C-alpha cells in the first residue's frame, strides 16, 4: 500500500472514530466485564514478597489461583481443592483430601503432589514466603491416593484457617519447576476461575474464563481489571461507562453516584478495622488516662458524621463476624466518666494530660479527620493530644521497633476472623506488630497460642479481649465498610474479606 | 572544535553529577523513615525472621558496604532487583522509559503548538482585545497545576463528553502484540493507525494536562521576544517592502525570536518529565512516574535508586542537547 498524505489523513480520521467507538458503554449488553481496581498488582506469585501479604490484591490472586480452602463471602470456610481436612486424634498429624478431576490452566491435572509441594515450598525459609513461620509448623508430607498427610512439627490451632489466608495458594509443581520463578511471573498458571490472558504491569490484566473450573465456569467470559490507583479517576471510569465495577472511593462520591441512572452501589462491612494503638510509655502507663481516652470517644458520631454512616462501631479487635466476637464487651461513650478518671490522676480541662497521637492522612477513608475529631472530643474532657502525621511506611518501621508515639491510629485486617490474627498479633508483646508490652497481658495470651481445645481457646481470647477493654490497652474504633459502585446490569456479591471477586459477579 | 570541547566538558560534568546523585539518593532513601522489611513483616515474625529478610535483601550491611556492592553491580550494568516487583531494576526502568518519553514528547509537541499559536496570534493582534484574552488565558493556564488540569480534563473529556480514555496506555481489548515499548511510534511505523489512534486517545488527556502550563510559559516568552524583534530595523525594512504582517512575523521575526524560547523549552522539558509523576498516577499511565510512586510507597530501595538515576540522566542529557543545539543555532556561540 502506498502511503500518501491523503491516505494517512483518512486513516487517522477513521482510526480516531474507531478508538472513540471502542469505549465501553452501559447501554450495550456487557460482554466483557471491566473493573477499575484500586491497586496495582506487583507480582504474580501469591506466596512470596511484599505483595503476598497485601490484603488488597488477594481478590486478583483468588481469581487466578485457588486457596487450599476457599472462604465464602460471609467468611465461613468452604470446600475447594481440599474437600476435607482435619487432625488425627492426638493432633500430631493433619490430613487433607484433594479434589479429583481438577486441571491447571495449562491442561495438566492437579495432583496431591501439587498440594504437598505448595505447602512444603511455603514452609521453606529460603523461598521467602512471609508466612513461613506458620507453614513451617507442618512437614514430612506423605501421599496416599488423593490424601495428603503431614506431621505437626509445632502445634498451630489455626493452620487450616491460614489455608484460606495470605499465601495459602496452591501452585503447580511441575509447571513451576519447569519454567522457574521468572517464567511463572510472566505466564502464571493456576486452577482458579480465570486464566491470565494478558498482563501489562501497572496498566491492566485481561482474564478469560476457566471453562473447566471445578466450581463451575464464571458467567463473564472475559474480564479486564484496570489498575486505576487514583480514586477520582476510578469514579470517572464508572461514571463515564469505561468500567463496570469499581471500589474504594470517598463515601460522599459513593452516595452521589449510586443515585445516578445506570449505576448501583453496594456497601458491606469488611474484615478491616480502624484502631488506636497504645504504646505503654509515658502517660499511657496510667490506666485512668487510657480509660478516659476510650470513654471520651463517641464512635457512632464519628461514623455518622465523617463516614456518612458507613462503619460499624467496635469495642474489641473482633468484628461481629469473627469467631471470638463477644457482644457483651462494651466500652461506653461516657465523657463524664472520662473526666472522673482523669481527675483521679490529677488531670482535667484546666490541667490536661498531654501526648502525641500519630496518624496517616489519606491512607484510609478520613483517617486524619477521624483523629482530628477524636482529639476534639478528648479536649473536652482534659486530654490535649498533638497530631503527628506520618506515612504508612514509617508506621510499620516504628511499630516493628516498638517506638510508636503513645497513641497511633492504624487499621488491621483479619479476613480469617481468628482471634490470633487480630488480638493475638496486635497485642502480644513479643510480636513485631504489638506495642503493648505489659507482662500481665502477655501471660494471659501465652497459653492460648497452643490451646488444642477450640472452645476453650476461643473463650480464652474473649477473656483476653475483656481484659484489654477493661484496661483500655488498645482503642478499637470501627469496622470499615467497603463501597463498591457498579453498573445496574451487574450483580456484585461483596466478600467480607474485602476481596473483589469477578467470578462472583453475574448479570443482573 | 569549540563545540566538541564543550561537549567533552559537559559529559565529564554529567558523569560527576550522576555519581553525586547516586550517592545522595542511596544515603537519603536509607536514612528517611520507612523500612521495606518492616512493611513485609508477617504477623508472627520473630527477630530471626527479621534478620533473615534483612539478609535476603542485603539490608543487614552498613550503608557504605551496601553502596559499594550496589555501585559494583551498576558498573557491570546490574542495578539490583526490585524488592516489590522481584525483577531486575534495569529491565523495569528501561521498560517504562519509552512510555514516559512518548508522553513527554507528545506533551511538548502540544505545548509548543499551543504556546506558539498563542504567541503568534497575540503578536499579530498586539494591542487588541485578542492579545488581552490570550494573556488572561495564559495566566489561567499557568496558575493551575498540571494535575488539576488533569482532573478538569477527566471531567470534561472523560465523563461529560467521553471522547478519550481516562486511564491506561492502550485498550486491553486491542490484541496487538508490540515488539517494543515505544507503542506510539511502533504503531505508526507498522501503519496500524487504529492502534495508533487508540494510543493517542489514551495519551491525549495526560499529555494535554502536562502541556497546558508549559504552553502558557512558551506563549509568554515567545510573544515577548517577538514583540522586541518587531521593533528591529530589518523588520521595519521588511514592512516597507510591503510584506504582510503574518509573513513578517513568521518569516522574519520568528527565526530570531525563537532562540530564548528554545532554551526554555529544553529546560522545561526536564521539568515536564518530572511532572509526569503525578499526572501518570492520575491517568494510571504505565510510565516511570507511576512506577516511582509505587516504589516510594513500598520503600523499594533498588527501584527508587534506578528511577532517580535515570531521571537524573535524562535531565543532564536533555540539558546537554539543548546547550549544543543552542550553540549550533546561534552563530555568536558557534564561532566564539
């Protein structure tokens, strides 16, 4: 073809028209589901590196890979690649039955060897699995038929719950060993409901339905997940019809857009809470001060005024859907009691107790504003807190070094809902994530790590939570609600873990 | 000969600059708060786990030791491995560079076209309301930062009149296999104008957001230069010969008035590349800037180093090219 100025101009005009026409529209029937996702996907191996413990991207991983044990939208545990599992009588061994007839995306059959290899690899410190400290507690795998057994090297009551959590994914032994880590990164293979068709880092991943999925082929045969990290752009994507589903936007925008024609809003609580860490330094050693801080906060008011009502007030680190939730543990909003407590320690509005509170700004919805409001409420009773804003990276560093300010705002996710992964790791002194080092609390928690009697274990954690609330060793604030905007032609099933799962989406 | 000597001197200065930047960046990102290991610690990590991770990423050594290891690798072309993306830094950074370069060049082209047109029009209609209107428009364009222009453009051309794509660099559904990372250039060379148009539809808004403030600067400077030139004798002579005003401005005044603008464009181009960081993020454009933000959030030290070194290299090279071009175009410098 001879390229002339005229043909070039004609082609360009036609191309521009074509490009414009390629924009998705709400009006047309949705063939290809487009999701504007709030974070980038750094790596395709869901078991190693920092991304493996990033709760936000687990939804993408779960679209491509299967967890050993899947979690239902209400956080209950389902039957998946492992159709059955359990302990032997004296809890020195575990057993797992592997589903038959499952195939990897490359057509290879899934075998019990894949399950054993995935667990063994996860427990090997050299692979860099961040949850190795859990997976390393089982070993010496044996396979008989479709049953995998393993020795319990150190008793871990939550081992099966972790199989639904971070890094609990099954990877293909033969394929991974043949292509290596780099090959797997460029062409990941799982058994999940979607197959990776094309991946442009920081831009999008295009998925096609796994028609052989053991749980049934997903309804949308083609899904594009665009990584749109800016909330304003995500909202614009849905508003313009460029995307059919998006999540995590300011609640005001959510309320505005869900009223628009063609757009619907879904908001459901997720397993992510906001809390104030208390470091046992300076004035925080005074129980009266801590309890006054807790009683002076009107959590519901903050939720209503700052989060447009999207949140659930909590008084322990357990949300209502966690296994150790105890509705009877309450910390009432009582400013008069707060004043009395402060007065008992010689403080009051004219002689306020002073300390620093750290917070992120923009990391979680209205985080800074929430702390501003709390500081305002505290001021009324005789607490003068100075706000220090820090980046989330600094929070992690300070927390690991146990050098957080006397009070520090943070959020905590715990999609398996076990008390060890909320109260346990947040409040057990030796944990790098805890800044409360009190010996009495440590002694209460210590025996619970290895408690084999499940009912006794859960009751024990409830007692710990009661002790923490009574002494205000941490101030739980709220359970977050995840806003999802979507086309009215799509039915979205929110997952309480916060994972946005395209295979749970259907045509309305 | 003079130009060659200047070039050698500038190249030597460039090398010193890059070493300085490398040292500063290396030290600064290690002393500022935020430890990548702390960010990836599992809930039950023990001191041994922390030590193991620090050893794995080479962070257990002193900063001078870490620098020497890194510098040794750089001399062999190895910029290390990204902590968050687990890929070689050089591969990642060079893979993203074309996207940012294409965006920056497109923004520059738009800025020059817009700014040039505004300057020429204002000069042609100097002293009239048209010039006043252009001045006001230029003032507005300059006083609003590029990312705010980005939001305005998203609202206008992404939501109200959805003419352009809001995010990304190319439509996922396009199904075109690129052989290079220069998507715009490659699609044009391979005569795939549908792909080319799709890429332009993605790039237009971020490029325009970057271009608007620069266009205002170009317009103001070029207009000023043109106005000064319009009073010179040779312009008066051209006018007495009966040349049209348009012809006088474009053929007689512009070639002489453009030199200061050219220098400015070169300098501003480096700032424009720096400006891509926020704009790329806003439009989820898969360039270096977008990756830089993720690297900072994740405290991905090797990646931050790689990106900053590359930005520094671009800045120095662009400045070098501008200097050389200026010298080549300006006879006074060429023969000095």
